[in-house]
C-alpha cells in the first residue's frame, strides 16, 4: 500500500508550484498577502499550518481559487 503525503506537505508543494509558475518570489507573495517571506517558506516546506484566512490571502495573492492550493490535500 502506498503511503500518502502529509497534508501540509501537499499544500506547500501546491503553493510553491503556483508561485513559481507565476514567476513570483516568496518575497513578492509575502508583500501582496501581507505575510513574512519566511512564513511563505515555512508553508512551502510543509512546516507551517496556515489558517483558512491565510490560505484565502495566499490564493488571492496568487490569483487562483483556494481549491487549486488545496488540491490533493487529504487527512
């Protein structure tokens, strides 16, 4: 049986993929979303557990629906 990736790691990979695909730096996303770039880094590494408000701010900053950032996230 294949082990599923941790939800925070999947979410973080989604954020990184969208951010990098948009040509944005962690610094720029942080400025747009009013978050510290080190917090963005922690999210992308799967070590931060962002609130729904933070997820919404990230989605808005990245100009994608929340669903795109949460794709594949399972408990």
